[in-house]
C-alpha cells in the first residue's frame, strides 16, 4: 500500500475526520511483534513493572509508582490488552519484580487468564476506579492480588494509587485532583484539559516524566505545543458535532455522531443541546458513551456491546467487523451499524421496552 494513502499529514481535515489513523492499517501481527520486543526491553531487569492505561489517569499512576519505588517500567495497555501485558510479564519479568496494574478493568475472564502465573511468582497490586464485576474482582483477589477499586463517581485511579502508595508530596496530590477533574468530567480546573490532551498527544514516557517533575502545572513549551495542536482538534470536534443528531430512545435523549474527534467535548456539545447521553462512534470501529446526571448507566450500555467503564463514561467496540468490507461499509455509512447496535443497547436497559420508539429532533 502507498504510505501516502494513510499518512495523516496528507489527508484533508474532512477525510481525516471520517477515516481511522494510520496505526489502524498496521496488521496485528506486525504490531504484536513490535509490542513484544518493546515489552521485553522494558521489563527485563526492572524491579517494578506498571501495566497502565496510557491516558492521563493511568500515566499519573505510573508517575506515582516511580516516586514511591524509585523506578518502574511502563507497559501501556488498553482494556482489551490486559492479557497480553500480563503474558509479557509472566514471560520476561525477573522473579523478584513487583507488578502494579493501574486504571484498567477486565471485561471477562480471558482478560486475566495469565494473572495466576504472574501472581504465583510476583507481588501484584491493582489500583482502579471502574465498575467491576463482582465475580471478576473475586477471581483477581483469589489469585493473591491486592485489588483496590475506588468509587467510580468520586475518585480516579490516581487518587487510589496516591492513597495506597502513600506518596507525600503536594504536587502529586494536586496532580491527582486535576486528573480527577477531567476523568470524572467535572471540568472545574482548566488544567485538566491540558493534562488530557498532553497525555493523548505525547509519548507516554514523556508525559510521566513531565508530570513527575512539574505536577499539574505543565511547562510553557508544552502549553505552546498544545495550543498549536488544538486548532485541528477543535475543527474535528466541530465536524463531529455538525454530523450528529439527537434522538429519543425509550425516554432518553441521546446525541449520536461519528468521527475521529475528542469525545468528551463532543458529548458536552450534545449535553448543551439537551442530550441525556451521547454516543461517539469512531472510524476505528470503537465508540465512546458519555452520560449526565440524567443518565448514569453508560457502563450498562457498553457492557452489552463488548465494553465497559463508568456510569457516566464508558467505551466499547461491537463485535460486528468480520472483514475489510465491513470496515469499508462502516466508513462510508459513517458508522451506521455501530450506531444502531448501541442504540439497541439503550433500548434493552428498559425491561418494558417495546422495541424503542426513535424520533429525530
């Protein structure tokens, strides 16, 4: 394939909005080989290994672990990559290495299949704040893991890690508070958007070391870089909002759209239009579900379509893509099938639903 066909720098903004990033087109086999090599390099010889979601909350946990333990190797992992990360630890970690899992919640037993092997030879702690299935939490604890899950509507994972690790430094307490401000979508501190954007756009190692040194107050050169990148970010948000619609589904008002964009800002725009919840379908096939005080069941919606999360913020990727033709249909119809599957999940929350009367506003 011609590299120019997937090079983000060569795409117009309108096309970039509806197509996935170039990483999507890298075969899993190639990606897995690279990740295995990187994991081996990071893990071998490390005394502490942190498996964490590479967003602002997960990376704040890594910074706290490094402050508490002096050093810590980072294995970035999304919710569907927990098992792979644990398998890398089982294969490459020194027997005496400490293992910490942060800001990740398994969706099923397969996600924690290698955990027994890891916990049999390593001290394992797990800090999180998502909505856990009681049976999965029981299995994790039965494996010998020190699992601490904070209330998802009150704290972020960094709060949990801060308390459990006993890190006593004002800048880290402030970092956890500002991280919580974004992760729980409180938006009372303008620095929280800076942290979220910086975590998304920067290399994870750069983020960890920056916040470890500066806390929540990012240096001027980082702020300048964020301001420059936000020009395109705002344009992508605007396109997604304009592309969206607001529908009534079984008594809930739901904003629905498609596009490569920052889902939280899009959800906020729908909230201002009166939406109780929002669904942002991504070109990669995944989707973000955001709620409000009027709708706190996002994790229940996501749980029906191969995902999970919090009452007001969740994510999923419906298992509906069998080949590239399905993805081609997804891109050209702007996620029509995925939108329908998720709206059906909203309907299923009401036990007396009759199929759902849906009207566009």
